[in-house]
C-alpha cells in the first residue's frame, strides 16, 4: 500500500516489474504518467481511484495478465495505448467523466468482449482497435455516440438509452449488429 501523500505515479515508475501482482493506489493520486506500470506482466487487477484525473499513454500497456480494471468515476482522459495488449481484459466500464480517449487506448485487448460506455462528451478516435467487442451498453446519460467509435467491430448487441439524441456517422459501420435494446 502506498502512502496517502502520493499524488503522481511518474513516468515508468513501476515499468517492467514483472513480479508485481497487485497494487493499491491511494485516493491522493491524481495522475498516472507515461508507462507507469507498462510491462507489469504479473499484475492481475487494478482499481484506479476516483481521485485520478489522467491516465497517460501506455500506462498499463503490456500488462497481459490484467483481468480486472476499475476506472475511477472522475477520470477525464485516457492516453494512447494506455491499456494496449492487456490481452486478458474481458470487460471495461468507461465513466461519464471521460472527455478524451486517445488512439488505441484499448488496442489489442483480444478478449475484451463487453464495453459499458458512459462517457457523455468524450472525443475519441479508434480507441479499441480490435474486433472482439460483441456486447455494448450505452449509459443512460449519454446523448451522443461519437462517429466511427465502434465501426468494424463484432458487436452483436447494443443497449441504447432512452435519452440518446445523436448517433454520429459510421458509429456502428460494418458491425455484426443483430439486436438493439433500450
């Protein structure tokens, strides 16, 4: 357990610590910087506290035994490749606080099958870059689905909220969508 005085997990702070299996981040942490935990192949789960605002590029890239990620409700940005190659990650809940999710944030997460999208105003572009997502739930406060965000996925089911106002161009282009619920 880290002390409550820690505010930033710096660049490559725990990178390639292959024996690291768990870590408890204190509620004082506001930023997880570039490659902070990249290559921690023994890490199986992480709870990102509500105090975290930024998860930078490649922060958890290559944590290939990571099966559970809980992203705090106040995270505003997730950098490029932040969870790249987290091949055992199965589902992810993206909080409504998200404003920016950079390219390939969840690239090559081959077992990621379920996404719970609660981001109300997120700017995105090719954040998943894999075609394993088959189930998608859009949160009740979401008013707009960004263009192209889920195109060419194996999505077979999507749950759309009652208050959804806009589905932007190519949002579900070339998917395997078979059912829509609300």
